[in-house]
């Protein structure tokens, strides 16, 4: 794969397949992305720091002509980057990618030029997503699977670290079997495999389940309404209006569902409609869905690139405009084509896309929705951060935010309950 990693390889597969579908027989985009704006550069309109740090660490060392690369070709012994070029030539041969992300605040033509045309992707696809990859290695695999025009396509969702999952024997065997069928023409029965294969996470382990569609057709959607007075999530909306404020750069707010009476499965995309205001003209909302055990300790999962909660979502208030043609009741799609600032104190509705997940919550455990004006981090820190002061100046994104709930401000979390387990909530 080279130092650029499997995610870069997977991203390029979506792009190459769109450009030259007739020259390919099959692709396996493994933990990649397909939307450079929403999944890579600007989550909810907020500049992500990861591609800025990834660029000098994994791309510039691999640039053609970089003579400082220490790796050598196994057969020739030559530098894997080819003949060395001067620093001036190297700089002239590349774009200033991190600077471009800062410059392109909206989803403009610069991003469109880097997006695949899914209507042109017709080859067989095995799209492999990682539930532990909110922020990069998840949404693109699911959205790409849904959007591709291929008649023969499969979605596989797994857990584990980014590289580990790719090289584990069971996944190598799956990749070989898929390619044997479509690259070598071996009749091995792959075409009869269920179209969707997901790892359902639990506190005691993970089990793999075969499904026939995504999202799951049997899902029961349930709205959990925020109670700003009791700091809870309730199945019945409140009649009265309550508001609660929080410092944007502080610990934020925690809203908790009552402990589940029985095993409860949450599988599919998640979203939240939240009514908020700010003492400034903009705010960033970081929504984190977390699982707590009966003692109140959090269940932390092994992610693709760092420890993760159940899932996450992000949205900048000035980027709240929706694309009605592409939005779904459970997956809002923001146009990101204009900036709509707020008036100080103005209450606006934010439809927050929270990335998909699959988890079984045991009895006596509870889900918590944490809302902040900054990244949710564990003690180990984090890699998928949004902390560029040029994108988030403190005088605008460090104010006092307020969450409004009840009556004419029905803030809620929309969760996808799976009825096989949901009947005894």
C-alpha cells in the first residue's frame, strides 16, 4: 500500500472507478472516503485538523523525487521515490493542500473537482467501512455503497484499528474471494453473499450478522426529546420550554436516557435536531453519543485511529442550510454553499448528521448525548480534532451557547432501534 495507507488507496478507487469504469473489473474501497468536504476536510463546515497533519507526515515524504525517503526498492535498491529532485522542484510540483482547505470554506468547485461521479461506477464493489472511524473511515464507504450505480455491490462494516482490520486473516480471505470471483472469474458463489454484512458491537464482544439492505428496513425510529431542566432524554416531548447554557469551550452538556430494561440495539444513521442560540454570531456544535455502564463508567471502543465513543457528529451553525433533495429524515445533508450567520441571542434549528453505528446496549446501561462547542476527547487526546484558531477564532466560537427544548423548541435525538431487541425497552 505504501506510506499513504489503505484509506488513500480506497479514496482513489472511488475516483478511478468513476473515471475509467470499463478498465476495471472490481474494486474494494477499504476504509476510505468519497466526499472530501464532508468526510475529510470540513466536518459540518468545521475545518478538520487531520488532513493538515497527514499531509506532511504521509504525503510529502512519498512525493516523487523526494531523495530523503529512506525506503529502497527491494529489487533495484533504488530510492522508491525515483531520482531526487531539488527542493524548489518538489515545491513547484505540488499544491499547498492544507492551505487550500483553509481557503475553501464552502463546498465549491475545488471540492467538486475531487469528487467521484457515482453514476459512472458500474463495476462490482465491496465497500468496507469501520464503525470505529467517525471522522474519516466510515461515512464514505456507506455513502459510496449507496450512491454507486453498480448492480453488484456489497457493504461490509467491521471494527478494529485501521491497518489491523485490513490484514486480519478473515478479511484477507474475504478480499481474495471477492477478487477471485470478479478478477479471475472463479465460480465460488460470492454473488450469493448477503449484500450487507455488519459487525454488531457489544460490551462482551462483537458478532457478525448478515443483512439484505442498508439502512435496515425493519428499523423503528424513535425520537428522544431533550429535557433541559432534568438533563434527560425522554420518549415524550415536554410541554414547557426550558433552556440551559454552557460555555462553548467548556465541558458542555450531558443528556441521558434512562437505563435500558433489556438489550437494545441501535443500528443505522443517527441525527439530532437541536434548537440553539449564542452570545456571538456563530457556534460549532460537537454531538457525541456515549454508552455508560451501571456504575456510570463509559464504554470506550477501539477505533480506526483512536479510542472512540459510540459515534459523533458536527455542525457549524452558519452552515445549517439543508439540501432538501439530498436530505433524508434520518440523515440531513447540508449544502455548505453559503454562510448564514446568526444574530446574538437568535434561536436557530440545527439538524446534525451523526455518523452511523451498530451497537447492542446491555440491560441497565444507558446512552448519553454530550453537546459541546469543542472536540470531545479522552485522556489520551485525539487525532480527529478541529482546533485551528484561524477557522475557530475564540471571540466568535468561544461564547456562551444555549440549548432550548420543549414546546415550540422540540430538540430531539433520533435513534434507530432494531425491533428484534427493541420490544422490551
